[in-house]
C-alpha cells in the first residue's frame, strides 16, 4: 500500500516544471523555457457578450512570473466576417513604444518594448461586432525578448477570448 502511495506521489511530482495558474477566468500553464520561466500571454475577459454594431474591448495581458521581459511580439487572429479591428490598440502600462499592424491574412501584430517583471496590460484591443455569431480572438504566436537581450519563443499555452455577438 505504501509503495502505491509513493508511486502516485512520484507521478504527481514529475511535472515539476509545469504548474497551474488561474487568472480571473482564464487558466494557463506556466512552463519552463530553458532556465527561464515562460511568460503567460492571455486576453481578458475570456468571454464577451456584445451586439451587432457595438464596440467591444479585450485586454491583452502578460504575466512574466519573476522574469524581466524587455519586449514582446504577438500575433493575434480573429474572425474578420464577425469582428472588425478598430486600428491602433491603446497601450497598457506594461510596455512603451507599442506598434500595431495587420498582415496580409488580417492577423494583428502587436509589438512593444520596455521592462516588466510580473503582471501587466500590454494593450487594449477594440473590435466592432459585425454579424450575429460566436467567434474567437486567438493568440497564435508569442515571442519574448528577455532583458539580457536574448530572444525566445515562449508560446506554449495561451488563452484567447470567446466573443458572443447577439
């Protein structure tokens, strides 16, 4: 019996590099990226209800854990038949020199520089609801620049937002 308990404890302890983090309705997994903890990037709120023609906003957030981050580049996709991005995201306090652009496929590219340890808002993204539907805003890829000048792709697990248009 004690061997079974020991085996169960060992199996639970194996994923020591991964632990669960819950942030106001979003759940992500913090993962080690080499010797660094991977930062979490997510949208808040995780679910929004809106009406056709109304503007809706989501916050693009980051949690760097205990690591100092010097910049980010984030690719965000959304359903262009259901949402229209209102150009120029409003910068949050997390990074300065925020740049917003769209590529040929309509993905948003958010880039920011600065210095951040812990949690912060990268930007406020605004969309106009176009058609009745349920759609998503997804974080497709995230790249981080650590303050030491090293770049790393920390995209492991992120949380987008579900948009319900009535």
